[in-house]
């Protein structure tokens, strides 16, 4: 007769720790579903355009990547003629006025935030809005702005050579479907500074002079703290670059999570449990996959209901697949290519979480620009693009249909995966 082996202290502790993570993940999943299925339905996303392109000044932030910036400036709609590049070194950009942040300019903000603060103090602006773009942001389907203090544009990172990093971006875009619920929250949970329009008088009032490495989210939170600040999401899907390698993506995620930990104190107490839970869940999401493989823990968890919990994890694990599926829909990827992305979801989850876990264990304090690929390089690795397409692109139109883009290099087998 087999006598059940009593659980050891180690197995009990391990079970409790992983159980807490599983509960937090379940709560976070329920919140995401509430955002997507309830809150986002209250805002159609089809806000009427009340401000035209002539009411927008564009500012592009860069360190010194002249080739990448030229592609960004070329893609700005022709109707916008007030374009400024704020850089750390001199460069020659056709179609824009280049400003170099003086070395002697002193403020509390650092790196990109310092450049933003200098531009806010130094550049004249007579338009209603300032549209901030990252050096690699390609404007698409931009016809104007709704009447809001802050207008957040959605993003759609384009393939730059690493299929695994690209898969992680598809997964992230699927998760960010929740952004359409943010107009219903007083504090949007995050912002993307690569495509965000800010009303001029709001920027003058709030400013950028704060020490942080994610200036975009920090600004939006401080604006919300300041008072009644309207926020809208425009589903224009501006094209920025997916990291060119997995290592670059991991470092990027590390920076994001480090700043999230640093800036979370801005939020009111009612938001902090939600925000903190999301950080933990992001970093620990691979443990859900481990629970699904309950047999892995069974040798050290004898006598504990691991298999039952593993079944719950399997249900929650399906949500990870839902995130990837939502990303595939956002990219309009052909259904025949879905299996390849869905099968790689577990690996995408692990890679996406690695940088977050690294940021929790060892936060960064300095800004590091993610490596970018020149427009010619982006066009080479994307069969849907021809040489010169980015230079000739007009930001009122769609740049590329991603239905064909995912066959790049992988199908041609011309470049190994990371």
C-alpha cells in the first residue's frame, strides 16, 4: 500500500509563493478583461477630428541618429510645415529645423527629459498642439486631432531583422489593447512618448523638469495630478521599430520597468495596488507556464494540490495566447501565419518578462537609447517595402500592410533567428 509522502517545508513555501503569483496574475487578467470588454466599449475611439494638421507642431527627439531621423521627418504629412528636431549633436535634416541642446543647460531632468524641457522653454510654438515623435516613429494615417489635452497614438513596431523580438512586440501590442480603456481612467496606466500630442498650454503648465527615464508616462501622471486633464487614444498605429535583437529588447524592457518602480509614487494610493500587481505579474508571468507543467514541481510538492492549481494555470495561460491573438489582429497578419506566432507564444512570454525581472532585481538609473535601423535597412528586410518607400511616404496614408511582412527572412531563410 502506497502511503502519501508528506510535503516538505520547501515544497510548502514554494507552493505558497507560486500560489500568490498565480492569484495576482488572475486578478490582473480579470482587470485586463474588464478594461477591454467593458471600459473600452464606453469609448468608441472614433472621436471627431476638431483640430487640423495646421494646428500641430512636430518635435522629433534624438541623440544623433541622422539617417533614422531623416526618415521620420520625411514621413510627416506635407500639410505640417512646423517641424523641429531636438538633438544632442549637430545634424543636417531636410525639411526640419535642427536644435542642439546646449551643454550648459541645467535642470533636474536628464537625457531625453532634459531635451524636452529645453525645447519647452526655448522653442516658440503658435499651434494648439505639439506632436512628439521618437527618432524612429513613422507617422501613418494622421489627419488631425480630437479635442483633448493629451492624444495618445497607438503604435505598431515594424520588423527590423529579429523575428523573436518582433514576435514579442506582436505580443505586447496585443496586451496594449487595454489602452482604449485609458480615457475612462483618471490616470492612464502608461503612455508612449513616440507618438503623443500635447496641448501647448498644458505642456507649459506641467513641464518636463523631473528626473525619470520614462518621461512620457511621468508627464501624463503629473498632468492628471494637476487637475482635470482630458485624454484620448487615436488608433492611427504609428510605425516605430521593433528592437533589432533580443538583447536590445531585454534592455529596453529593463529600462521600462525600472522607471515604473521609480515613478509609481506619483499615483494615488487607490491606483498603487493595481499598478504594483501589474509589475509583479509582468516579471513573473513565465511562472504561469511553469504551473501548467505541474509535473515539474510535483517531485518537490508531494502531497500538495499541484495538478489542480496547474489546471487553473492552464486556463489563465490561454490568456497569454489571447494577447498574441489580439496582436495578430492589430497587425492584420494573415491567418495562415498565425500558427507560427501562436506556437512561439511561450517563448515570447519568457523573453518579454526577462527584462522586467531584471529591472526589478537591478533597476537602471540612466537612459539608454535602443539601437535603431536606418530606413534603408528596414526596407531591405521587409519585402512589402521597396527602396525609398519610407522617404516617399506621406503620413496621412498607411505605410505597409503587415499581412506579408512576417514572411521576411524567416521564409527566405536568409538570416538566422536570434
